[in-house]
C-alpha cells in the first residue's frame, strides 16, 4: 500500500506532466504539415517557341469562314497516314556520298524530285530543294557577303515562306528516304504530304505553306481549301457535304 501514498501521487503527477509535454512536442513537430513549395514556371520543363518565330506570325493566321475545315490544306495533310519519323534520320552530304545516320529529319518526295531537311542546322525551318522553286537569280541586297545563294531552295518557317536561300545556311541533305505517295511526315510545327504530283507542306504557327507540284511552286495557306486533286470534292461543294466523300490520297 506504500505505492499509493504521497510519494506515489507525486510520481504519478510528474509522469502525467511529462506525457503532456511530450504530446505537445509531437503536435508541434508532426501535427503541422511541412510548407509546400510550388516551383516557379522557370523550373518546369515547357516547350518554347523557336527564337526565329516572328512576333506577328501567330496573329496573322485567321481561319476563313468560307472554307469547311475538313477541306483545308492543314486538315487534308494531317489526316493522311503518317510515316515513322525515325526512318528519316539518314542522308548524305553530297549527291554521291555515303548515307549515314544524321541529326534532324530528311526526306524526298515520292518521285524523288524534291528533297527536304529540317532540324539539322538550328534555323528552325523546313528547307526543300527543287528545280520548280525557281526563286530570284540573285540574293537580296541586304544579304551578307558570305551567302552562297541557291535559287532552287524553298524555306518555310514561323516567318512565312521564302524562295531562294543561302545553301550554306539552310543545308538540304541528299539520298534521304522517300515518303510514299499519299503519306504525311509531321515534324514539330511542320507537316508535308507526298503525292504523285508533288509535295504540300504547312507550318502550324504561322499557317504558311507551299506546294511544289508539276505546275511549279506556289504559296498556300493552311486554312485555304485544298484542291480537288487532294480532296476528291469539287470546290463549289457545300460545307455540309459528308466527309465520307473524301477520296484516299494514296
């Protein structure tokens, strides 16, 4: 019965106080959640637009209400079966050079009359070489003296389309693989449709594009109506025409 005397009572009170203080410590250390740190947007991995994209290029694009979206160049080009991009990272630096694995993406049209390259020179552009381009014979007056001008180059970027370019700045490889007729290659902002008649390419940010066909070079807009040769639908057809009437591009 000695454990229940005054000494026992004091010990019990001391033990109770110790437990109370410990409990308060636990609440202080563990009861309050750690501060959550939200990283700034600079720390996130985000896709940024190329530095060559002009400030007005994205605002210049406007979809025409007169063109049903299913018949636009962009829709037709991107609706075609896509090739595997990994098959198009091979090429040669000269016409008779040996082929090897390279950076960027390189391809030719189905008839091999047009060859294109993108992602290999840091220019954020798609460049295609063809006799059909037939750009200016001489470079612009403000072009630097080191430019090796090639009038047969067509350059597509966020700034639009240009005919003729410096081939030492916009290189196009040789002996790349061809894209089967009726198929599309899509690389970043660029998409190109290969046809027996030629090549149709658009850039998604600016909505610019070009066609290199048997009829020569022409600039196109992504939201313009594609020709009947691509859609199988006459241009005067109404927007209510069923999409099932579109012929295969193969």
